[in-house]
C-alpha cells in the first residue's frame, strides 16, 4: 500500500470530527502491518483519547512491528488531559511512523519526531503535507497566535452584487450552496455578522442540515446596540455575543432587570434591555471609539477560546475585515444571476484600491461547481 493512499484515508478519518475537536486539531490514524490495515480511528473531542492511542488499543499485541500513519506529529508533552502519544507508540513496539505535518504547537514542533527517532522508530514526515496543513489551518493559527482563523464567506451574483437596492438577498445562491454554508458553519467555533444583516434578514446562523451537528457561537457587531430583543439569534441556542460601543454599555447599571420575554420592548429602557439580555446569557463585549478594531476583537475572541470564525456579513463588514487584515481564507459563491445597477449592494464596499498591484491577492485557489453556482476558494496572501 502506498504511503499517499494511506495518508488520504487518514485525512478522511480526521475530517469526520470537523467542528468537534476545537481548539484541538483533527487527527486520524491508521495502523498497517504486512500490507494490511489492522486498526484505524480518529480523535473525537477535547479530552478524549488521541487517534494514535485509539488505534494502538484496538490493535493490542498486533501493533508490535506495525507502521503508524497519522496526519499530525504525535504529541510528546504532558501539559494536557491525555498522556503523550510518543510514549505509547514506543511502548507498543511500532517500527515506523509516517506523518503528514509537524505539529505547529511550540511544545511539540519537531520534538515528537526527535523522541521517536531516538528510540529507534523510523519516522517519515511530509506525506500529503499541504493537505494536512489545510485540514488543520485553524488549529495552526490559533496555537501559534492565540487568534482565530477567519473565513470570509460571500454569496454574490455574476456582477458582484449581494443584494438589490431594496436590500433583498434571499436567496442569491441555490440549495446546494446553502447546504455547504451550513456544513461550513458546523466546522467553525463562531459566525460573525453585523447588525444590518440581523435587522434585514433576522437570521438564526445555526446549522440545520444534520442532527447532532454543533452550531457555532453567534457574534454581532452592533455599535449602537440596536439588536431587536425578539431577534432569532437572541432566542435560539447557542450563545450570542454582542459587540457594541463602550458608551452604550457604560449606561447599564449592575443590578439585572426583571426577565423579559420575546417580543417588544415591554416598557424596558435601553439599560434594562441590555441587562435583560445579559440575564438571558447574551455576552456583551464593548469597545472604544466609533468603529471596532477587528484585530483587537480577534484577540478578545482568542482569549475566549474561539479558534475559528466564519464571517457572514454585508458590504461594510466584508470590507472592514479585509482592510483590517483579519481574513485568512475566502469562500465566494457566485450565482448565475445579474442584478446590475449602481444602487445594488456590492460584495465588498469600503475603500477602493487605486492600483491593481495593491489589491488583495489570493493563493491556493480552487474552483468547484456547487449545484448551479460556482465556489471560488482561496487564501489571502499576507
């Protein structure tokens, strides 16, 4: 069996835990002996057994003399809830370890390979390395910068419009594209939008394609605290974070207001509205100035343990995200429709580049047909 073929199997196994392992990486493992697979498994969630330990336990005595294939360098440190995988590999008598990529975690990076090699294990690294890096791009960024990996998602027409002059945007893309968006939501820790989108569309921003799939935290940029108390994002699990000006939060007293139900203001002042939302479990993050610094916000989200963010906003939020340099990857869904008109909303507003050489450049671009739509994916050149 070729190393690349087995590593593809490893990556598919790892991908089964998409959205479930954060802030841990997605890791799959396959044990091969005498040209046959004797055990395979994958890491399921933080605190659960690592993929390497799972396959070693499954194989038992058969693991001795086998080759282990894993998409990420086995861990070697004890600063976590599970024991080091390197020691389990050595103890099991595994003779060869084939690795997709080195672990970017400074506590591991190269040290796991070194420990295995010193113990007489034949280590081969870099098999399908680019695929392994893409699979755990969010983990790699978060573990090295403590800020989330950010994906900018846009659904637009052939002429680059995301809404009509009246603000109509449902549905630009088809059902298949929307299914993929739900799947992408299920793979990230948080979805971020702006108050304009909430007021115009009243979205839930949840995952509604598969039972048991985790829905992400919702983050709403709402400078003037305009969020309606009957908005779906405030009355549908999971948690929602409202990001607003400090001047709005400073008016709020510490004692919480009486509970209020879904519906109108019910006679509550803005102060009691905020206190009521806090009582319901909504988290309020406040910032100084007229516009939130998205780099600052990403650091705050990182401190909360949020390792990946999907932006689903309008022209303004899309432009601010690109201008502030927080975007790592883009997903542009292009529908076979033409709206036209100067008053229609463009996919990216804000400042225009005067020179093509200054425009945001993409790398590692892929194009896919999704139903009747086209998906362009790529990574921002930093």
